[in-house]
C-alpha cells in the first residue's frame, strides 16, 4: 500500500512520540477524511473502516461536489468511498494532494 504524505507525517510523529519527542502542539492530530456514499446503508461500514485507520470523519456526503469542496478547502485530506467511478476523480484528488480509500464489497441493505 502506498502511503500518502499525510500518513507518512503522522507515522513520523508517532515514532517520535514513542521516544519522547512531541510536536510543538503537544498532540498528534488524526487525519481528517470525508465519507462519500450514495447509499446510507454503507455508512456504518465506511465509518468503521475510517475508525480502524484512526482517521477523523469530518463529514458524510452524497455527491462528489461536496467531497471536492471539503478537500479543496482543506477541511479533509482524504475521501473514503464505495463509489465505482473513482477514476474520474483521480486528477483533482492528485492536484489537491488528497488520498482516496475505496471500500469494496459492502453488502446490500437487508430487504
């Protein structure tokens, strides 16, 4: 897995903290992400995936426009999504130095 700049920085801060060297703020921030999904039944699984990686969910949105706005305003540094059209958004994510995490195989909601 390729790590983003944000992930590398956070890991470096955690390594420093393990030997007693802390950032000037005194705390190591979590990486803010936005969850993008058009199906509400997938949100708990996507939130669990973000929590497992110690990411801070700042918003849950249903359109790519909303996700892009949060990334470009620096409120989020990555997108957690179950969308299949992620390739269409790779260019602006790359320009914004943001990462994308696609959650696969989320089962349909029970009938």
